[in-house]
C-alpha cells in the first residue's frame, strides 16, 4: 500500500506541500530582503501572512506581493480602464481582467496547461469574490455592528480561502 492510496494521505500531502511552498518561497524572499539591508538596499516584503486572509482578494494582496502588484498595475488596471471606456459591463470587465491577469501569472510560472488552469482557478475565485462582495455589501456593513459574529464569519472566510488556495496548489504540485 503506497502513501497515496488513501484520501487522507493525499490531503495531508497537499497541506504539507502548501506550507512547504509558503515557507520556502517566503524564506527566500526574507533572505533577499536581509541581504539587501546589508548592502543598504531596501527591498519590499513579498509575503504578509497570506494564509490568514479571509478572502481570495486579501490572499493575493499578501502573496508574492511584488508579482501581484506588477500584474495589477501593468495588466489588470490598463485592461480594466480600456474595457470600462468601451462601456463593458463592470462585472464582465472584472471577470475578463481577472482571467487575463491570473492566467498570465500562471503562465509566468511555466507555459503549461496546468499553470494556465491554476490561473483560471484563481481568476474564477477572484471574480466570484467580487460578485459576492458586491451583492452582500449591506450585510457586511451590518455584520460589523456585531463583532462576535463578524469574527466568526472572518474565521469561516479564512478556512474557505485557505482551502480554495490549497486545491489550486494541485496544479503546482503536479504541473505535468
């Protein structure tokens, strides 16, 4: 019996992979920041506790921040402005911009179908989050009046976001 014959073992391996990926990449980034400090060069932080974010948007604002900021500035924003100038429905424009940006980020990691699928997965998540946020804005404001309930929903968001990202790591773990 191999270790991958069990569903629990596969999930365990995926959790380990997610944290190995984070600690490995975040650690390398911290080393670069530290070496930069030694030489008087201020490098930006690249990770800000991404697995503790309660939305996929929050995750992307704190995971590989240099790449996601570049993509937001050079891909998402100009494309969004162009589409909105052409009177494309804002929700449709956001979906298109998310798809172009995230698939590009996926292909930046490797020009393969699994990396493109990973990008499409995140584009779908970002688009779903935008649509959900737009529809539940009143409810979210009202929720802030009850801090205990808001904290409970925040924890639900952290768990959902983490597991959404976790499932997406399958395409990184098995890129071919």
